[in-house]
C-alpha cells in the first residue's frame, strides 16, 4: 500500500483577446423586476408498474381518496392499497411576462417511498407561487431518463428514476408578475463590480448622448437608466438597444480549485510574485506476501499454515525546485509543476501556500 496520493489534474486557462473582449449588456446585466418566478405544487403520478408508494406513506392514500371523492367515487382510505400511485412534489419556473396559454416544463420528484416513476402519468396539479396564487396547472407523462431493472436482491439502477420531467407539461393560467417597462429602468449586474458598473454607465451614455447623462452607476451591482425622450413611447425598442450595447468587462484575478476532482480554473494573466518553490516526495511502500509453511512429508507433527511476511520500504526522492521570475503567471507555474511530475493535490497545496505567503496576486477560491 502506497501512502502517496495521486490524482488527475485538469486545468483550464482563459486567455484574454483584446479584439474580441467586448461583451453585450444582456450577457452581464438583467433588468430589475423582470425575472423568473418559482412555482410549486403537490400531485399524484399514476400508472406505475407496482413501483409506487407503499403502506409506509399515508398521505398518498389520503390524496387519492380526496381525488376520487371529487370524481364521485367514495372509498375508505384505510382499506386503500394502490402500488401504482406515487405522491410527488411538482416544481416549475415561470418566465417573466409569461402569458396565459404558454406552456412550460415541470419537474416531478417522489415524496414518499416510491421506487420508480418510470412510465407514470402526472394527473392535474395546481402550481402555486409563494403568495398562494395558482399560476399554472400541470399534467402529462413523466420522463425519468433512468430505470431500475432486475429483482430486489440483484437490481441495477441507471440515473435517478425517482425524479422526472414533463416537457411542456404545464399551461400558464395567469400572467406572470413583472414590472412593466417605464421611464426609469435599473440594470442589475450579474457579477457585482465597481469598474464594470462604471463602464456600463459610460457605454450607455455614449450610445445615447444628450444634454444630461441617461445612465448612472448607483453601486457595484446597480445602474439606473432613464428612458431618452426619443424612446418615451418605445420602451421595448429602447430595452433592445440597451441589451446590444457592448462593454469591456473587468474581472478580478481569481483561481478556483476543486480538490475533489483535481480541477483548476484560472485567468491567463494571474500573476505571481518572485518566489522559489521546493518540493520533495516521500514514498512509503508496505507489501504483504503470504507464504505457506508445510511440515515434512509423512510427518504427523504440525499442520499446513499460511504465514504473512510484511516488508516495509521507504524512498525519499530528491527535492525538485521551480524558480519563477518577476511577472510569471499561474499558467507558467502549473506547466512547470506538471513538468516535474506534480499531482493535482500537489499543485493545489502549492497554490494555497503561495496565497498564504502573499505571492499569489489573485483570489484563491477552493470549492
């Protein structure tokens, strides 16, 4: 058994191209009040092949009883045992300005102890917002994208069969709550940054010149925009013009590492102060071999036994060094460490040590 940890390292470096650095406002900002809304509902999935909820879950039988009573069928929930029905939580995202009749996708997830939703049918389910208002109704066949095959003792599960989707399964019944475009609009930055917010305001003012600036950066995450006189009755056209204004986005120097997967994501221009890195590896190998101890032929004394033989070997490799000069980037560091055989965990540990020493001129985020 070796004590040295090895891993696969994947590092991604994004280069900056001055010729193609311009980004549209619609990719970095969003209009305040014009957003998606979350909907949730409780429903039943029927038609399952014996993989529905069992007697351990009480609420599916109660829900089925209530539904049958509304259809004129009176049943006793205490005597109801239906394995083809499963209680589910249904969720959906209502887009901004969604109109009645618009179809949206829904997701159904098993709430009880159902084993599989494959082949099920979601019956009519009301989808409500946090204020309790019904904004859509869902119904349709559930697509799981997974399955369970084989008996209970020797089964094979592919993907996640207790969660499924109903494509275009919900119909919007009420317009989505959204703020109508008016004379004053606000742009929300997807990634708050003072420099980017200032550039957004400056780019809008250059695109729509006037006696007074139409855009003003209120903080790192919000830019206020006043509708020009030429667009007072054409707010939608003005919003379209705003979305296509291009700017140069300023992003902070950041290195993101994921130790579990050995992934490193960084910007190409992340700099490192002059520093020397020494790395040495100690490998300890412990081997266990089994030898058979057997008595002499025709001997009546002793028995055949298996005797383990344990051997320990330690190997201390020579220290390997990496020397970086002024202006070196993280890309050059990773290439140098990879060249000397460093693993993903080694590179991540060195980056953390550089940040602690103050030599890494960037934010280090470990996820």
